[in-house]
């Protein structure tokens, strides 16, 4: 039996699962809180818990696979290491004129002469002196280099030469645009490679700490990382291409849902602590976003699962008013994530006394039941007022009411807290759907008394009873999940609904999901494919959503750790896209665009034959470097033509695209 350990670091929880790799049977599973300041701590707690079984020892593990939020969160939050971006052959004036430099993800941009045209012909020789000068100028100021040629995907020779020079003059990591995508769009390609370079040191650090954590537990097995398309790569490979791990969590959830449910055409709904992710599984494969993964404000050119993410989860803050999505009672859920009161009180019992004091005070306050606590201290200099607040939180959580009452300018304290939360120095805590489930007795791993006190404080602002408020919160989560499914289904058909801006559409959706009420118009929505719900506790949220959409619901065993299962059950997939184009003018030849340059041939048959002869070997070796064994390479061919105006059905040949795909199973140690 080959035993694998799957680990998923989500926004709230880190899941671990011991799996029989051959049968996909879950042998043991565990959860721990994700420790954002040091992900290895949560990974250690979750992984250690699965080895409580006496019949499975750490030394029995043959493979470890990790899906991580590190790349996604770091990009969204604007974190990353300082880098230098070398742009070869770009028009600097044009970038500045249209404001494209703001999209390049780094202020350290150096333009050098060189580059190619759309056919792959050299426009101007690479200015190696300028490249050398830039490398020497920045090598002591940055932690990585990124390189993008204007038409580098049509001919990467200048990118490859600049990379050689970086390696000759420094020991810093370097990434090239043509390694990450073969698609045109020079600005987005430069953005993608810059983001990738920024993430390299972060993923290297995570990999080293995870390896040490596994070694401390006695696990000595190959470490692989989940990419955004659900496939696996060796950790060493991922360290050089960390941008490819964006959205690895949702990708792992789709793979896990497929393996747990055994269904190939389903909607996957993953309800987490921070977000709810929805993706379509067709014929056993997740749909890939053709536009590339969206990461915060950046649209990358990285292939990733096409997922619809809603800022809604078990740890979403429940407030009264003040947000765009509120119900008739003024309740708003999310998108801010906070620590649930039930969890906070289980770790800091003194919180109960403060909650009870606020209840006994019978004072209505919009900050009632809300707390902040220290996430991490820093040694760097900061404003005195920030240092004072940080020091005040050293002894434990403090209520927001107490903090705002300390000074004369409470509104300034609120802004200060928001700023420190954004800097990940402090965390907020408040009432959440998880607290509502504790009050209703549907989920009780932590302190129910704290949840009940929080419900009383929030109910005071709404005029509802505490129990009715909790029932409304849980119902609203189910309703939001159903709405998100409808939005995703319409979005996949090219229809982007705007429920807030389209009153008629919103009214029809409300009648379809909640009944006509007093209206004389009734309508119904039916989701054709079943829903596979994973996460915890989907047993509460998913059934009402499926009922409203009149579809089948599947909640498989081990749904709570489907992400960790999916992390370890993916295959190794590498892809290479080769373009064959006819050359214009007097050169009646065909050009093959390859990863190491271009080759010209007399006719199309020779061009395609050469690519089909050379590329499979290159790609198979690439897949083995990425961690695959038993590699198979497949190729698809697309001949692209265009109709001739007035040609009565005649077409003109444009180009041929050969897509080579190498698939293998991960190598087991």
C-alpha cells in the first residue's frame, strides 16, 4: 500500500489527510487552524494529528502534496520580495502614455534594446551591455530577476540570453516570460513574470519550513505542490514558478470532490471559513479559465481552474447594515473574515467576562461583541500610537468598545485598527455564521456560551430574538450560496448578472429562490447538474441551496477534508504549445516557434513532422523534472483558416497550433 499525505492550507483551516494512493481511500484526517504568520505551524498541527493512528507511521508515507494559499494571498495583499524586471524591446513611452507601468507589479523596471517581431525575426540585437549594467545595479537590491521580451513567445532567444547573464553575474533566481505562457499580450506577460519573481523567495521559504516540519514528524518523502489547474509538480519546480500555484486550493477541492463523489459532471461548492468557491466539473475535469487567473487587481496569464469566489464563509462577520448585501432585517454577512467569538473564548476565557459585561450593560452599540487581538509583533519602527496599541494587546484580546472609549477620538481608533489589520499585525473577532451554528446546536467544537452572548448583543440591534437571528444568518448563507451558483452558471454562458443594478432580475431571482411571497408571479430555477458540497459544515448550508435550485445534492464522506484529498490525488501534467506559421513575402517557407528559438522549413508537412519528432522528448523530460513517472505525451492539431471575402466558401490558411500534453503519475519515494 502506497500511503500519501495531502495537506491544504486554507484561509481559516489547514486540513491533512492520509490516503491510500492506489485506491484513494482516506485512512485518517484532521484539521488545525491556519497560522498565517507562519503556515508551517498549522501544517505541523494538522499533520501530527493524522498520525494518531497506531497502524500508520510517518515513515510509511511515500508522497506529500501541498495546496497552499500563499501565492494567491501574497499577490492579493501586495506582498512579495523586491525584484528587477528587465523589459526587452518594449516601447517605454507607450507604456507610460497608457499607464501600463502601474500593471508591472514592481517599481524596478529597466528597458533594454532588442527584441523580435510577430514572426520571430530579430528587430534589433540585444543590448547586452545594458543588460549587464542593470544586473550589476540591482543585484544587491533585489531578491530575484524577471525577464520579458516584447515578442518573447515567438522567439525567446533574447530572454534566454539575458537569463544566462543573470546567472553568470548573480546567484539570484530568475524567471522568463516564455516559460510561463505562449500567448501574446506583452503587458500581461510582463505582469505575470514579475509577480512570479516576487513570489519565488516566499515559496522557497515555505518549502524549506514545510520540509523541516515533515522531517521533525519523521516524514521522509517527496514533496509536491498543487498548481492552479489541479496538477502536481515537485516542490523544487514550484519554487521557480510559484505563480502557477495561484488558486491551488480551489483546484484541489475540485479534484477531491470528483474522487469522493465518483461523479464526472457536477457543480462543486466548497464552503470554507473565508470564502465559498464554486467550480464546474465536466467529464471529470475542472474547467480552466481561458482568460488566465485573476489575482487581486492583476489578470495573469497562468492557467488555473475557472472558479467563482464569494466572500462568504463560516468566519464571515455578521453585522447590522452598512454593506451592500443585507436582508430585510438589516443583517449583513461578510466579506470580512474575523475570528468567531466561540473560538476566541475557547482560547481566551476572559472574553466571556467582557461579553457578559456588555450584555448586562444593556447599551446598544454598533461595536458590541467585537474584539481585536495581536497577530504578530514587529521590531521595525512604527508610529508611537501604533506601538502603544500593539503593546496594549500583548496581554490578550481587547473589545473594540473599550479601545474606542479610551480616547476622545474613537473614529480615529477605528481607522488605526483597519490599518493594522491590513498590515496583518492584528486580527478582528466578532459574531459569525459559525457562532450561529453553535447557538442552534448544529456545530459545537468550541465555546457555545460566547456564541450565545454574541447573538444576544447582535439581536439587540435588530429587534429579533437571539435564536431567530441565528436562524436568519444560517438561512442567509444558504441563500447566498444558491445565488452564487446561479451567477456562476449564467457567467459561464457569457451572461454577467448584476443583481444589485438590475431590479427586475433581482426580483425574479428572489421569487425563484424564496417563493413569490405576496406577488402574483411565481417562477422556478433548476440546476441541471448535481451539487457536490464539501467543506465544513456543508450539511447545514448546502441542503437548502440545493432544494431552492431543484437539483440533486451529494455530500460525500470526508467532505470536510476534500481539499487535502484532492491535493494528493492529482497527476503531473505539463503542456507545450507550438505555433507553425507561413512566412510572408518572398520567403515561401514555414516557421516553427519552439521553446529554444525558431526553425524554418520548406512546407507545412515538414514543419509539423519536425515538431512532432522533437517536442515529445523535450516535454517528457520536462514532465520528469516536474516530478512525473510513467509519462505519456499526446498531441492535438488545429489548422486555423479564415474565409476569403467574396470567395464563395474559400478559405485562406493562417497557421497551425500543435498542443503537446505530457501526463504522468507523481513519483513515489
